[in-house]
């Protein structure tokens, strides 16, 4: 068996095209332009690259973008002041605070300041709380986990009734992914560093979301035949055949897993493109909520 590749680039492009079309119609109707504000604290190259790509995506889809870059030693008060100003600015549809922030800052306190209608990243306590409660719909859900579920659905993977395993329990991916799977009526196991006999647990999974941040940790003999694998990992390994001297791989040993699984996302080109596509969709949704 060779797994069917889930093409994140193609699926993300479809989402982006739909968003661009809706944005154009909205502006033609004389309504406000959806606008995303990003807040970056510090000089992490990966975070700066993410923020830049989000601004570029906004421009490509006809949306506005505003970027605030604070120094790594910015105080809690300085960061909170920026977020409060953006929250009260009616021209701003959505606010995204790039995580992680420097360790001296209280992330939860900053995120809690974002109004629920502008929380396009889905990390405010109100939106996460609604996601965790049966029968209560959040306005927004975290973009990467949302992208994972969307990829499964677009590939035709049946989530309802499936045994799903989530590797990793981060607030950004693992925990919200588990909550989304539960909301889709999957039976979910969340694994972490204290899980006993991890390979045996993973072998029970009809659906595996790997977001544990360990290079090619999941081997082919961990995989249940026919399972659907969503690999969220982005890890760099040396590769002398590449001009850069390295290449990106996931948390799953791809060449082994694809011979056993039914569906699998590549790295790169799987989950990554979906994160920004879902953020663009959320920013448009925020504008529609605030100015129907």
C-alpha cells in the first residue's frame, strides 16, 4: 500500500481563492476592507518570517495588513498598550500576536486582551473555552489545528467514530486539535512525554496528528494500515544535496509511513500552507462579524 498524498498547497490555494473572491465582492459592495494586525515581540527569525508571510498573503488576497514590531525587551505594559489600541481601532478586523513571546512576558494576559470578535488566531480564553464545551461554538479556532481537520475532510477521511491519536499537547496545536476532533465525534487520545508504550498507542489510530516537535520520531511500524496521518512537524536536517545544506522533514518518518498509511501529508507542502489560508479566512470572517 502507498498512501494517498494530501496536497496542502492545492487545498490551501482553493481556500485562498475563495477568500479573495469574497473580499472583492465585499469591497465592491462598499463595505470595510478586512484588515489583519500582527504584533511581533523580539527578533526570532522564524517568527519574523511568519509575520512577513501573513502580510504578503493579506496583500495578495486584497486585504489590509498592519504590523507592529516591538523589541525583545519590551515590557508587559508596552505590549498590552499596543494590543489595547488595536482592539479599539475599528479599521482592524483581526489581531494576531505572534507566539512564542519572550519568556519575561505573560502571554495569557496579552491574549486575554484581544476582543473575541478580533481573535482570529482563536487563542483567547473565551474562544478556547467555547471550543472545549459541548454545544458552544467559538467564533474562531486556532488556524493550524483547523487546517489539520480541513485537510482530513477534504481528503474524504471519515472523522466521526474514528480512533484519533494526537501526539503533543501544546496550546497552539495539540490541545485544540484534540478538541476539534472530539467536536467531530472522534474518540481521542492525547499523547505526551509521559505516555507509556507510545508505539502501541499510535498503532490504534485511524487518524494520527503528529505535533510533538521531534524529528521523524514516528516510524512506519507504528502506523495502523490505512490510517490517515497529518504531520504538523517542521524539523531541519542536514542534506548535502541541497543548496542550503539542509531540508525540512516532519515528526513522521515519511518514506516508511507512506508504505503503510492510507493518507499522509508531506513536509513541506502539507499543513504549513493551510495555517495561513485559515488565518486569511478567519480575518475575513472577523470583518463580516463586525461589519456585516
